[in-house]
C-alpha cells in the first residue's frame, strides 16, 4: 500500500507540473498571436481602398510598403503580378499559402490544449482518488483520506484552468484569421474590378 501511495503522489505532482508547463506555453502563444494580429488590425485599409478605387496604384503600392502585414503583402503580390485576373489570383494564392503557416503558428497547440488539458487533469484526479483509497486501506485516518481527495481535485481545476483560456484564445484568433483573409480577398477583388473597369 505504501508503494501505491508514493507512486500516485509522484505521478500526480508530475501531472500538475506538466499542466503548469502547458499553461506557460499556452500563454506565450497567446501573447505572440495577440501581438501579430494587433499589428494586422492597426492598418488603415480605407486609404488603400480609396487608392484602388481611384486607380492610384502607386499610392496603393506605397501603402503596402508602409504597412507590413499579411493583407498588404498579398495586395503587393497582386500589384506586382501582370494585369491578368488569373495571374493576380495565383500571386495572391501563392502568397497566402506561404504566409498562412506564419499566421496560424501555435493555433494547433491551443486547440489541442483546449481539448485535452481537462483529461490530463482528470487523470491526476483519478490518481489522487486511488491514493486516497490506499490511505483508507492502510487505516491512515479520515483526515489523510480527505486531504488526498481535496488534493486530487486540484488536478482537475488546473486542467480546466489551462483548457478554458486556450479554447477562448483559439476561437478569438480563428475569427481574426477569417477577418484577415476576408479583407485580403476584398482588396484583391477590388483591384481586379478596377483593372477591368
């Protein structure tokens, strides 16, 4: 019985340390993505839209160089392509595929943590309950059993503490990615329509 108590105690502490490490990793990804998307949404797209509508492609190109980011890079790729619709579409699609990995970096980690951190915490809880029953079997007294149960529940709480922010961040960043892609496609379509018009 003593061996079970020691092993489950060590395993539960390892799980809590793992969850702490995963939480730090998750927060670092959130900070990195927040910084990246903040730069992307600080761009004033009205000025470039006006430049495209007035067919001032020199001004649009200057805007792209002044505002580094995904949308401006895709528009610059469109402006550098030949003035054929297919060439513009291919240039923007190529740029998007290359830059998509940079924009989506860490998103899979957030999704995985959001889905699996509660289960890691639950595993820690199960180990704590096993330890509590081992205390009960060794006649350690009700206080040892109760402290074991309460300590076991910490693992579930920490698992949820890791998972909930990861899920919220994943959903927020996914929405921001969709907005960025939509803005890029909108500017590309506006450029093509002005070329044809």
